[in-house]
C-alpha cells in the first residue's frame, strides 16, 4: 500500500511540475510576443538578463527563508554551465535573425536527437525501439505544425549549430550538476542565476545593439511597456525555476519531447490572441501526430527496458564515486 501511495505521490508531483513549466513557459512567450511585437521592445538578451536578475532576488529570499541550503559548485562547473546557457540565449536570437522561420524550427527540433546523443555518450543510456519511434513521431508532428519555408545560409547554419548544441548541453548540465553535487532545484538556481544575470546584463545591451542596431537605453519606456517588462520578469522566475525542477525530475530528452506540448499551445493561443493565420488542416494534423507521439513516448520510456542507463563499476573499489552513473544495468526512472 505504501509503494502505491509513493507512486501516486510521484505521479502527482510529475504532473504538477510539467503543468507549472507549461503554464509559465507559454505565458512568458505570449507576454514577450506582445512586448516585442506590439510595444517594440526588441532587446531579447537584455530582457533575459532582467529575468535572471529577478530570479536572483527570489533565490536571495529563498535562502533567507531556509529553502536554499549552503552548498558548493566548483567554479569550472559553474562557469561551464553559464557559458552554455548564455551561448544558448544569444545563439537562439541570432539563429532566428539570420535564418528563415522554417529552418529555425528544424534547428529547434534537432535538439532532441542531440540531447539523446549526449545521454548515450555521457550517461550510457539505451533506448528501446518503441521509445525511438515515439520520438520520431513527435518530431514529425511538430515539423508538420511549424516548418514552412526552409532556406539556409552559411552564417545562419553556424548560428543554429551553436544554438542547438549549447542549449542541449545547458539542459543536460542541469540534470548532471544536480546529480553530481546532490543539489535541489532551488540550490542550483541559487548558484547559477546571479552569474547569468550579471553576465547578460553586462553583455546584453551590446549584443542587442549588434542584432537590432537599437540602444536599449534609448527605448521609450511607457507605463504599459514597463508593466509588460515587469510581468515578463515575474513569469520568468517561474519559468526558470520550473525548468530546473522538470529536468531534475526527468531528463533533458524528456524535457524536450514533452516540452513540445508548449509549441502546440503557443500555436493555439497565438491563433486566439494574435491570429492572422488560421489553424489549417496540416497544422491540426501535425498537432494530433505530435500529441500521439508524446503519449507513446511517455508509455514506452516508462516500461522496463524503454530507457536504461548502463554503467560499469569496479566491484573491488566501492569507495570511488564516478561523476556519471556508470555501474550495473539499471532502468532509468526518469520519464
């Protein structure tokens, strides 16, 4: 009976984590779209710096309340994470600027196979045939929904490669650092948010000027636009926290696969609130395919053998703790 209640509790927490992430992620996309498209605040890098500055204030409060414990991350690990995360942010902005929308979406889809590759190489994860096929079905569905015109140029391709790999590495590193240093989501965010805030606020205005040829300091800050900036920063706190919670509870691959539900919701909400483009037949078909793939993935990856981590530990030396989980074969409990 206790095992059943424990399983029910885990399921409830998993659902709550995903719901929290989906609501905050979709919310911030819609707010940022209004902020940039309607009010002309096109300074995405600086805005992200403000997001992490607000998140830093939350971590200070959580530390004061005792929810963040004293912990340590070696400086090389911390700098590596911040480097990946910042390259991800700038890379995505540059990729969107230099590439067509179609190729930008294809680049985003490629983060799933890249994340799978990282798990296979570093964590020795093996996927069953059904798990692999379900991932392909999700990719197909989202591609049908989102990919339109596809044109590629050399600098756009390089920007996309940097964006995809840095994003996949950043998301993998969230899970890796939590395991390696036994950190909770609050603890890890307390280490990373201040460094990201400082680096992005310093570099953001220069990066945004390079991308838009506009100065963030010269922007006309009206009452309404300032309200949307504050609202964006407030929602971003939940987005940043929920990302760490979800990747900590699941894996970077699962976060990417099931996270495409956000893409579908953004398409629907974009139609409802901004909708100049209708939900045509091929978009609806893509949504159905993607959702079917997500359901299949959740079922396939949770079965024994659906997603396993293979490790190799020397039985004669039990005192050593490897960084990656390399030991006897064990089923990955992350869905």
